[in-house]
C-alpha cells in the first residue's frame, strides 16, 4: 500500500471487485459472442478474445499505476490532456480510418486507436480542475456558460463522426457543472440550449434523420435489420436463456454482435435473469461512484468520481436503450463488455482515477 502522509491508502474494495467481475464477464461473453465471427473471418475463434485480453492487461496495469498516485498530481495533465483530445479529434477527421461509413479510428502502426474514448477521460479531468478553480463563481450563469465553452469544440469534433460519444461527453460536462452549481434553475436555460444544439446537429446530416425513421419502423428499412435481429435475440432468450454459448443470432444473423449489440446476445444466452444481474452490477458500480463522490476529501475528488458516475450511467443507459430499440441506433458500446481495446483501456484508467480518490477517503 502506498502512503499518503502517515496514513495507509484503503481503496474501495467493493468498487474494485465489481470492476473485476464486469471485466471477467465481458471476456467470457466476448468469446461466446465472437468465436463464430472470428473463425469465419480470421480462421481463429480466439481472435477477438486475444486482442481484448491484451488491451485488458494494459488497462489493468494502467489502473494500478494511476490508483497508486495521488489524484491531485494528475491535475497537471488536465490542460495538456484537453489540448491532446482536440488535436486527436482533428487528426481523426483528416487522417482517420473509415469503417462502416464513420471515421473514428487512427492507425498507429499495427494498432488502431479511438481518440473519442480518450476524450471522455480528458474532459472529466479538465472540467474537474476547471470547476474546482472557479467554484466560488458557480452561482453566476455567466460562469456556467464559460465552463461549457471549452467542452463544445470537443463535442463538435467528436460528434462529426460519433454523435453518441458526443452526447456522453456533453452529459458528463452538464453533470459536473450541475454538481458544483448552487443554483439549479440555471440549468433550465442550459438544457434548452443543449436541446437546440442537438436538434441543429441532427439536421446537419441526413443519415441522422434517417436513423430516426429506421427507429420508428425498423422492419421497413434494410438498415433496420440489425435492430430486428437484436430484438429477436432478446425475445428468444426468455427468462433463463438458451445457455452460455448457445446463441443462434450470433451465427451470422446479428452483424458485429460482439460490438454494440452484445447485450442482446447476453439476453439470448443468459436470459432476463442473467441480463438483470449484469445491470445490477452496473448499478452497484454507479452507487460506489456516488459514495466515493460524497465522501471525497475535496471538491476535485468529488468531481472526478461524479464524472465517472455520469459517464458510466449515460453509456450503459444509451447502450441498453439502443439494443431494446427504445432510442435510435447510436453505435455506443456496453462498458467493459463490448469489444473495443481503446474503450477498455481508458475505462480502466478512469477507474484508476476514482480508486485514487477512494484511497484518500477517511
């Protein structure tokens, strides 16, 4: 254990246990979901598991390192991280690799990197430091607007190719400012401005309006195929599912099942009961973030934990809502469980920051 002053650091064991369980469940479900696709495409049923396993190892290593450093020391990276997030987002627009019609990845030799995942963590740290610095002025509406302004360039750059991640980043920013603001009535104006901003953003690209039409009547559009197959998977799972590894929809019927739609395969194989347990694990993790935020030794620690709470809550809700066709398809992953090396690495680094805060809770 690392010492802070003369005191031993005691990390939140419940939070750490939930993270480990979710990652383990994610690897098991990823293999179950992707083995057929890996065999067909790469002649290796372990293809996706090996890549995700390597990213998970790197993520856990980073989480341990980050958690053992006092979170106040990471504050010096807030501005460089923010500027790096903007630079990387611009780089994606100019030099990014296009996949399924979207530019979201940068190639770094044999590795691919999704800057929008880095942007989420960068915004949490940057805004937490910024709000802490100007907390005494947070009762003024002008200050709230000034807090939001630095976030908008990242939201716009990320949203150009990944609207769902832009919504998450915007949501994180609103929650952090809301937590530090003593006057909640001001958020009515901010909410109205946010809705107007999103409406304009949706109208800028015709394919986004098309997604709304597909959401309302997926059976009438060819692009609604994935949504329908996901719903078939959920419906066929029943209460206790077909059994682990026994999914039918993953056998070429549900495209890219290991990515955004993995929750539908969970429902098919583990049933409503298994899906409910996973949702309960996410709820427990979000609750631990809340506890850490309320007991944090200072505002910076509280905002870091609150940012992670907002991130996890928004992303889980959006993913499950998409899979159940409660909202239009946004292409958002399920944290720790969907395939995505960049996602799991930066999620675990974010968990390291929250664990660092918990280590100073008395």
